[in-house]
C-alpha cells in the first residue's frame, strides 16, 4: 500500500514538472517569485507529503509557475523548501524533494548552511540519512559531509556542538575523513563529546590517532593521548596501530610521543606479522629504529611470521642506511647470523636479491670476494715486510672473462676503477685492533669480513643498478 501511494505521489510530481504555461518566458519562470509562499513553507514543515504536493499544485496553477520555479523560492535567510523539510524532520517530503531536485541538496543559505547542516544542528537523523543517500555516489556524499559554511564548519561540527551523538556516529561512519579532520577544534569536541571510542573509528578502523600521525600533527596527537588514550590503540584494516604508521612514514616526534603513552604498542604486530621496528627497517628510517631499539634490550626477539629479524627486512628491501646502522651497532651485529624459517640469513636474502652483474660483469659477491682475497694477500705480504696491515685503501677489483662468460675478479689500483671498496667498508664495521693476527686468526677474520662485505655490497649494489637506468642488464 505504502509503495503504491509513494508511486502516485511521484507521478503527480512528474506531471507538475512537465507542465508548461503559455506565454511564460524562461527568465520569468525563474524570476517571477523568489520569496517562499507561506502555504509551501507550512506544508514543508508539517510532514504531510500529500498536503505538500497539493500546495505545490495550488501555487503552480495560481501563479502559473513551473514546478522548478516553486523550488527556487526561498525564505528570508534563503532557505529552500528542502532546507525547511530537512530541518523539521519531514522524512517523506525530504525524500521527495531531494529525489526530484538533487541540486538543492548542496545549495546554501546566506550563512552558508546546507540542508545537512540544518538537519545535523536539529538532530534529525532520519532526514540526514535521506540527504546522504540521495547526494549521489560515495565521493559526492563525502563531499557534502565535508562542505563548510561561512564559518568553515561542516555538519559534523553542528552535531557535536549540540550533543547529537547518534548523528555524530552516523556522519563519521559514512565518511571517515570527517573524523580525520585537520580541524583541531572539531577533534577536541569529538574527544570530549563522544561517549565511546568506536564512534570515532571509520569503516577501515582508522582513528583520529592515525590521522594525526599521517598529518604529522603533534598537537592533535598529544590531545588524543591525553584525553582519549584508548584511541591510540586502535588498529586499521591491516592491523597497524598508530605506532606502526608513525614508523612507516618516519615520523620520529610522533613515535616518541606514542611511546610515552603507548610503549607496549612497540610489541604489537600487524596482520603481516610486522612490528613497528620491522616497518621502520623496511622503509629505511634509522632514527625511528634507534628509538624503538631502546624499548627492548634484544632486537632478536622481534621476528616476523617468517622469523625474519630487522636486518633480514632491511637487506631484503635494499635499505643501505639501516644495514650500516645495524652492523655498526655491536649489540645488533649478532643479527647477521640469524636465520629465518627458510634458513636464510640476511646475507642470503641480500645476495639472492642482487645476484645480477654490473657493467664489468661482476655480481656484488664477485666484487666483495675479490677484495677480501686481495686484502688477505696484502695482509700477509705486509706482515713479512713489517708494513702496517689494513685497512685496505680503495684497492679494488677488475674482471677478466673466464669459462661460460663468468668473470674472475682481479685486483687493480683504485685510480683505475671507480667501484666502491666494499671490503674496506666492511672493515669499518668490524675493525681489527691490537697486535698482528696469526694466519689462522686472520683467515677467520677475513671470512667474517667477507660476509659483512657481501651484505653491504649487495644492498649498495642494488641501489647503483637502479640509478644506472635501463641500459644496465645482466650478462648472458
């Protein structure tokens, strides 16, 4: 029955929309009457949709106005018929008008308020739902929710100010960006007004804390930590808390702020099994890693689902600065020998990732191995001649083709090559001090340095290959 009645009303409205009056010029159609007829105003706020359609027909016939001209009429504050209906909670009239004349949904009065502003201020959730649904696809309805008035305030602001929490929850659920606002005033009101943290979370689980981190807004982040600390524990759809996000973008001040109120967040993993320190390592944020390392005495405890430590992650993603930081830190250097669930050390991952040849047909392992052999030979040669052994001073390698197109590294003077001294760089991490070593000790030390050299060479080598552009190819 209700559906039939609704259909009849729409048909009546379609007939009125199609009616044209003889001799009426287009400009008169839109300019004959601007001030709203009282009968239209009264019927719009009375919630009687049939009386409203009757009033439209009465005015159209009496004034010889098209239906669209009726909807151009406004009150003194320039409120449209849709504004009036939405403000007074007239559901059926709001549905009828917004369906046939959707352009009125975003029209503003002289204070810059839309129908949504007025409905939010009055706490009319039913008409708010109708306006949002009839505004169009997601992006258009979101645009309506974010639309500001003359004061720059969105409809959410009015709902919060007037304590209409159901309206607040609905608006935030429709458009998470509303709760992720840069407007500190609205956020402060939300933090104080909303009774529960869930009402501030969007459908993707993102809270204002995530938004504050993304915007690097330390003041807002501190407000959240102080007034609603539970919000900084909220996780997004990927299982990331606010500390994960701060680590992802390298937001050091945000990390420090969050650790003060949420230090245990450093021990939470996301859906990929990554802790914040893994996220920082993956993205090359050394200062964040340093801050997070201070939270736990043994970084070996931080393992992904595949048992990868932070050095595995850094090596796998070619994060040279992170690799250098870890290898220079004696407390972290032990990570070098740790294996993941597939039995790979960070070195394995780095060399697998970078098993490509440079312009001289050398892989990163070739370069590092050639330098280590040269270094070992120079050490024993220098001990015989009483010269000071090590460090290697940019003695580099060159290539000489051998079987199957592979290359055999040969030492050349640094003046003849521009390749970096990976073994010398590795030596920087694990310096040899004190009296000269025995041959056995030296071999052991060289083997250790070779491992470090290859790791450093691998992550550096990959970056060089990317910079070289498309003209660099693997040797066949």
